[in-house]
């Protein structure tokens, strides 16, 4: 199952957005991509066994977090081998 994360956030040259996730108590960090420095996105392939995802966005410059805890949320999925409910 693929989740697509999108956020509109204006950055300056050298800044990158990071998607910080907790998936069933496992921390995962994914960089988002952009073509214009405003619209950022990331696709995340999640196994059907994953039940809970919480996430937030952060801004990094030169690999250092400069802002944390931006708009995020929680997603829950109940899935089996046939389809998500």
C-alpha cells in the first residue's frame, strides 16, 4: 500500500523538508522532493501489517534540523491481503 504525502511549504535555497514517521513504534525519516521549492511530496510504501502511522514534517539545512513539528497527523489502516478497510 502506498501513501502519498504532500505539503505546500515555501523554503529557501539549501533547505529540505523531511517526513518524520512513527510506524507501529518504529521511527522512519524520508526526504521529500520538490521541483519548485513550494510543493513537496513523498511516496511511502507501507506493508499491510502496519496498523498506525503518526507523522510530522521538519525543515533541514545542511543536514541539521532547523524547524520541527510542523503540520502532521495520524493515519490508521486495517488491512488484509485483499484490501484496506
